[in-house]
C-alpha cells in the first residue's frame, strides 16, 4: 500500500479480524513507540475504530468538550467491556 488514502480502509479490514486482546496489545505497543508521524495517528485511529466496532466502551479514553474530541494516547486494559487507561 503505497498510498495512505488506501491504508486506513486496509487497516480497518485487517483489525476487524483481531481479538480484543490483540487490539489491546497492538494499541499499547503503538502508544509507547516513538516516531511514525501522521501514519501512526491513522494506525491508532483504526485501532480505536476496531474497538468501537466490537462494542468496547471507550468513554474512559475519549472525551468530547467544546466540540472537540480527544483520544488519550495511553496504554489500556479491559475491564467490564471498557478500556481503562494505564499510566506509563
């Protein structure tokens, strides 16, 4: 995939086959990693979307205030079908 326009749908399709535990591991490795630039943001957005599509509660890592949505870039764990942020 040389074109980032096609990367996001590709990632969504790929991540739809991941287990929740695999997505958690991937998220945690991604947020702890350095670099990547905008590609990392797209990659992480696809991970978050995959969690959402699996019905995971994201309310502990996503906030909406004054028309802005913020997603915390933190490692997470699953508790009662919700992602819980971990300090790192």
